[in-house]
């Protein structure tokens, strides 16, 4: 089967050819004709299956079929995504596939000024790709008019629910016309997703291209058991001895991401961190440098890494296992994309044995354990409770305004998140006091010292291993 049999017109086929795609992926085979027909779709698609092209190609095709005159603030297609990164990624795909077509599109997300976004929307736009929070802000300012909306896409809907966006989505839905096409993509079909889908979709075509809750088979997965205090050393060694050039490393917390990045840099490995506390500019820059192979390691938290799409990303490292087994699947899905092979390495300390057990249960497979003599864990070390960050674990929903905080705290079934949100607030209040500011300064001096000591250890380690 080739793309030319799916009902796509010449400009799209030409763009696909430019991309070097020869055959449609299974999701594209099923979704493209169905979406062109105008039907609603409920698709369970793992990350890396080519799902973005699966909906963007037919949507672009449908846009060319009619040419209504756009009124001020009206839009024709809305793609909702959980994160800014994914929104940017979808926008990039639309640009790539629609390069021989006439249409307008824009990306709307928080963390950047709203006025340019309002100005763009004022003219009327064919395709809007947005995160729910900022879009709702704009809608409540009457900056967008959904009355001409033809199609709504919810991409990574499971993640949007995890991040507590359900209230924003419901409010947005009330503003949209009932008569429209709706496509819902989700990695998993939880009961919540089914409930959401039943309220949004009309007689949807069900598309399921991969088994649920499984990890892509072309990804080789290994676990290294290692003491927590030696993870950094093992990671550096793996990177250097295997000469890994592009590694995406996951930490559980933003603080952990910063710390590890600094340690890697001190050790002579180029690295950058990407997480919700970084400005949008810093995140974009880090990702661009990583994609361009200017830095070797991108250290990310789960939310920030959603939607990162790097062709042929060969290595993903779980420096710390995620608290939620689904996140493991999403993390390692960053490699082995579109048929390429990839490697996912997890560094597991004694505290994380239960998390590993849960992950293996979830993916219904045992992950291969590799024992490295030099890193045999110290059996006298006892398991300790997992720390989810100093005054704040990874805050789902990224961004640091109070709106996000209240949205996050509304979210269901994620106790850690609520806990971390609370402690983050307390931290902010505390740091306003002069004595705490002083403490923070002293803290950073201690940190500097620790970094120096660590560097000295690294140097000694290097000398020993020369
Ligand atoms: P996605 O699952 O949408 O994030 O896509 C994963 C990757 O697959 C992206 O890097 C796409 O560029 C690539 N891709 C999408 N469709 C195809 C195709 N038919 N053939 C080869 N690569 C593709």
C-alpha cells in the first residue's frame, strides 16, 4: 500500500515524498481515509507510530476541499495537546506536510506573551494547535471564535487527563459547535478516556494499531542495578565507553534534572536540562541544540519530554524510574520511533525495586538485567522512600503560574503531584523571608562546594581509569 491510494492530493503526496516516507504506517493506513471521509475517530496509538501524520495529512486534505471565507477570530481546525513541546511538534508536522498548500496555522501555548497570539487569531486562522490552559484564557477574553470549527483533535488525550486538563477541556467544549468532526488519540484507553470519548465522539471509528500498554518491540530494554550514589558515575561511563552521541536522560524531578546536567557538564559531557521551570526560550534552545547534535545529553522530566520527536534518537536512559508505569512506556517510546531500533537503559537502585516490579507488570514483560561487576550494588544499603523533589516533584502541566497550580491540585489520582504542589507553594512563601533568602544563598555556596568536591572525585576517577 502506498500513500497515493489513501485519497491524498498531489501537494501532500509531494511533501510526503520529500520526507522520504515510502509506505504509510499502520495508523496512517487506517486513519487517513477515515478522517478524509469526515468520520470521528478514536485511536489508540503508541508514540512513534506516525500518528501525527495520521491526522495532520487528512486534515490538510479536508481543508483543501472547501474554501469558506474566514471571519475575524474564526478557526477551522483545532488540535489540543497536553504540552507546549507537543504543540510545537504538531505545528512543525503541519508545516512540513502542508508546504505545497495554502493555509494558515498558529500555535497557542502559555509561557509566552498572549498579545501576539491574540493578534494572529484576530485575522482568522485555518488551523490552531493549542494547549488547553492558554486557549481557555484566550477564549474567556473572547479572543477566538469557534463557531466555524470543522474539526477538533485531542492528541495524547490520556496525558491531558493525567495533567488535570479535564476541566479546561470541558469548558472549551461548551464553546464549540456540536456539529463537527472529532478525533481523539490516546496511548491508553482508560475508563476516563472512554468516558471522555463517549461525550465527545459520535459513532467513532475505532483504530488500535499496537497492543495496549506494551512497549514498542524494536526498543531493546535493559536494567542496570546500581547504588543511587553511583548512578551519575555509571551514566557517564556508559556514555563515554559506548560513545553515545545523543542521549535523552530522564529524571524524576526538575531539581534532579538540573543537578545531573551540571554534574555531566563538570565531567566534560555536554548536556542541557529541559523541564517546566525553564523558560520556553530555554526549552526550545536546549531541544534545538540536542537535535543539532551540539549537546550530547538532554536531561528531561516526564512532562517536558512529551512530544519530543527526534528522528533516530538511539538512546534513552531512565536515570530514575518514573512513579507511574505508563510514563516508562512514554519515556522509552522516545527512541525506536517509526521502525528504527533504539535502546532504553534504566538505572535502578534499591529504592526503586517496587517501581521496576510495577513497570514489568504493566508492560507484561521482564526487562533484561545486566550486571556490571564494577557497579555491583552494596547489599548493606537499605531501601528508602522515594523523594519526589526538594519542595516539588515534577509538576504536571508545566509552567509556573498560580492557574497551573490550582489546575494541578484539582487533578485526580496523583497524590505525589498534589503533595509537591503544596510544598512548592510553601517554599515560595518561605523564600520571601530575608532569613530564608540568606539560607538559600548559603545553600548555593554549599552546593558550589559540593560541586567542586564532586569534580575532584571525577578527576580522581578519571585518573584511576586512564
Ligand atoms: P509520531 O508517532 O507522529 O510522533 O511520528 C514518529 C516519527 O515517525 C516522526 O519522526 C515522523 O517523521 C516519522 N514518520 C511518520 N510517518 C512515517 C512514515 N510513513 N514512514 C517513515 N517515517 C514516518
